[in-house]
C-alpha cells in the first residue's frame, strides 16, 4: 500500500516536462489529475500509518514566502489574478511536502530524476515530430519548432535542465541489465535534447546550456575512454544532422544572440523589464500583488524575468523572502558530497541564467529542483553510511 503513492509521484514527475501537451476537460492537465490522485492516496496512507515526515527549514521558508503571496490579496491591483497565483502556490507547497515525505532514500530521488528524463524524452519526441511534419511555432515563419504544447523558452529550460541530470544518472549507474538500459537512454538524451533545443531557435538556449556543458566536460573522467570517444562521435553526428536538416533561418536567428544583447533588446524583453521596474517604483514595499503583472491594468503579460517579476509583484519584502529561499537552496547544494554538489550547483546556475528571461517562480520544474536539492542534502546530514552511498553511485533506482 505504501508504495502506491510513491509510484504515483513518479508518474507525476514523469508528466511535468510535457505538462501542457494533454488536457482533460473540467480537470485541467494530465499532470494535475495525476497530482490529485497522488495527494489523495498519499494522505490516506499517511493517516492510516500515522506517518508524516518532519519538515525541513526549507519548508518553513517556502511557507513564509507563500504566506506573503497570500497576504498580497489585501493590496493586489487584480484580486482574480492573485487568487489564481495563490492557488498555484498552495498546490506547489502540497506536492513539495509530499515528495519530501515520500523520497526518504537516495534510491527514491534517483528514481524521480530518471522519471524526469523519461518525461523529457516525450517533449523531445514531440518537438522532433513537429519538425518532421513542418509544424512551426505559430507566430514565427523562420523554421522554429517546439513540442509538448510548451512555449519555446520554457521547453528550452525543461530540456536543458535534463542535461546534467541525464549525465549524472548515466555516469553513476550500476551494472544490472535494467540500469545499463537506462544508462544508454540517459547518454542518448544528451545529443537528442541538444538537437531539439536547436530546433526551437531560442537564443536563450545558447546561454542556459553553458554550465551543463562545462559540468559534463569537467567530469568526463568518470567514464571510460571508449565512452568518451563515443560521446565525441555522437556530438559530431548531431552537428552533421543539424547542419543538413535544420533550416538556415534557425541558425541565423541563433547567431544574433550577441547583437540582441548589445542592442539591449532581447526580443522585446528589456522594455518589459523597464515597464515592470517603473511599476515597482510605485509600489516598492508591498508590490502590486502576486501574479498581478498579467493584469490588463498593468503589464498585461509576464515580466519574462523571475527576479523582476517577484520584485514587482511582491515588493521588497517578497523579494527578500524569495532571496533567502534561494540562498538556503544554494547552501544545501554546496554542502553535499562532491558528485551531488556538482550536479545541483550546475542545475541552479542554469536555472538562474534561464529565469532571467522567463518568469518561472511558480512553475513545477523550479520547485522540483529545490525539493531534490534539500532532500539529498538531508541524506548527507543524517546518514552515517559511507559517502559513496550518498552519491547514489551504484544503487538501484527503485526502493526495496
């Protein structure tokens, strides 16, 4: 019985990378449906067993931050927008605690990371399918493709975050047949996702993947020389396929990242940031209310920058609470065994770069990463076993 909510949670994590691809009338996304089932069964099992895990300091900090968002209902410029954002945060808080309660061993976290990669494969496959069928992103006619119903920038974030995760799983796997199969899938994910990211024509990708590529290049010593050669060949094959099949307009757009930064345009984002900061100057302490930037009375859209979004909507108070949360996350990432610390610092660095062009403060991938960082840090703190176990080097990915 106790394993049911765990496997449901894996299904939930699996659907996150392609959340926007499937919707169910009257319920919402498939991810939401799986999440509701997970919450219901987890709650029932936990009440029967009278077993709830003691929260971490992270949960207290997140709770205070979410409470401040709730309080913004009293001064928001758009109560409907703020209420919708609060509902999202409350659901996020629930799934963050449930994952904390369910993932009590390194093996369970590893299983969840693997579920994320398998889910990201769905997003990759959907993008490739749209490419092969010529289904470009609606507002562009320059050979840009994205799948899984996701915005191109968000798809980039989802796939890019999978790069160091897949590399970590592949280079720390065990020797069983199942684990070798998963190892191969994880290795293949790296060139496949890079190809899919190139298809989006999103310039942010060139910046977001830099920490991942440095992390992979700096840890190739984990694998055998033959595997390194295979990686190099795979990289050349991807370049060859990309050059021969991806529209030239896509490469031309990617090549403009330097001039876009130099001209201080970034596809219109800089003007959005200026407008957001003007709004902040009028409401510096409390902000305009959580989620209210999308109101027709204000910007009418997201700020396309998580830090500016939090600052404008939640004021200096909310920004300081969010900053403390990030500092706590980075602290937990740094205070772990080497391989895990490298993984989490790389992911958080990529997150910081990526969210400078998207508003991701309330998304599931953001809080999923935060949850994993804190969970594995707790293993390092409470365990008296050898560090090799904490690094999840040769563990089965499924709980016994």
